[in-house]
């Protein structure tokens, strides 16, 4: 029950920001669930690493409204590969 109020605040705040721009999606900024602790965005239950999250948004658990596109990273390194999120705009 004590987690219900903060959860409702996050949902309401995220929906408020995204209402102004319908192409913007509410995501969570995170380092957990990504290779080599890259910063990424959690969209629903899936976390996608991203190489272009601005420094002022790099805060674990921060909610942001993001326009993004997913792409396949074809590089063959330890911290690369897979599906990544290209951030087009972030609020």
C-alpha cells in the first residue's frame, strides 16, 4: 500500500507529459538490464540500451517522455549487439 501513492504519481506525471506530444512515450531510464551497465530505456518490461541519452537524464529510475526508434546493432563486441534505442527527443 505504501508504494501505491508514488506509483500513481509516476503514472499520472508520465501521462501528463506525453499528452502534449502524442508521439512521445513514457519510459524509465536505467542501467540495470543492459550489457556492461550501459544506460538504456525500459519500455514496458524490456530494457533497450541507448548510446545517446543526455547526461542530465542519466539517473536510475528517472521517468522521461521519449521519442525513439529501435534498431539492430550489428557490432560484434562484448557490450554491443542486439536491439538498441535511438533517442530522437527526450523530455
